[in-house]
């Protein structure tokens, strides 16, 4: 996925191809279908598959960073999207999570690494990285593969400090680590 409704890819001869779409929605829909095709052509889905839909801006998130996320989750059924089992898209409250805290399924922890603020990503998560053999009573059957579309609305980096010019600087960009992260009332829970 590239800015301005482009997608680029390499074919099996390592030739680079670009496709320009008429709209952002058309580019995202194509990218979702590519991700589903990857899943369906994989003999065994043993890790998280993901496809960026929008790249976003700023630094990619890492373990320890706090995020606010809008998401929709579907069951993966009959080689495609099944019913929605969870979503916060039309709700007032975004999901707040701290990457690496273990508060969400392992597939989210893995699949969201590197996302940027404003970024959207499509995740296909095998049962072992989701709810496994137990499922979620009344919502997710046992051994379900799940599909999520996630959008990062806010990011709070694990370590931020104020540079000498008063600008906020991430410790990943500066040689001196910050001993204490800023507290702006943004809760990680």
C-alpha cells in the first residue's frame, strides 16, 4: 500500500508492479482481498497474516506503546468474512491498550507492531493466536480463525522526553534515554 491509492507488489520473477485505484476505498478493498487470498492459499495458517490498508504517519509502534484503536472483528468462515462478532467503530469509546501487556489476544499484539497513527491494517489471526480451543461463549466458536480491521487513532510512545528546543522527542530518535515517560493523563488500561 502506497499513498495516493497505489499498491505495489513483486511477481514471482521479482518484477515490481504498481496499481493505481480510483479511490481509497477501492485500494483498501483490493488489499483486503489480497490478504484473504494469502490466507486461502496457505496450506497451514500458523501465524498472523496482515495487510496494511492505510500506512498512517509518524513512528511505527513497538511493545510498551499505548494505543487507542477502532476495530471490527469477523469470524473467518467458508474462506471469507463471516459474521461480525465484535466492533467499536460506531461507539463513543475507543479501545485503549498497551502493546506487549498481554491484555489482548496474542494475534493483536503481533499483528499491530509497526503500525502508525492513522494507519489501518487487516489482520487474519489463526485460532492458536486468538481464543484457541475454548473460544468465547456465545460469540466466538472454538478453534475459530478471526479477521480484524484495526485503525490506530492515537499513539503514546513508551518513552517521550522534551528536547532542548522544547519539542517532544521520542527516545528512539535521541541518544539519551528518558528515565520517566511523560504523563498526560492517557491511561494505558
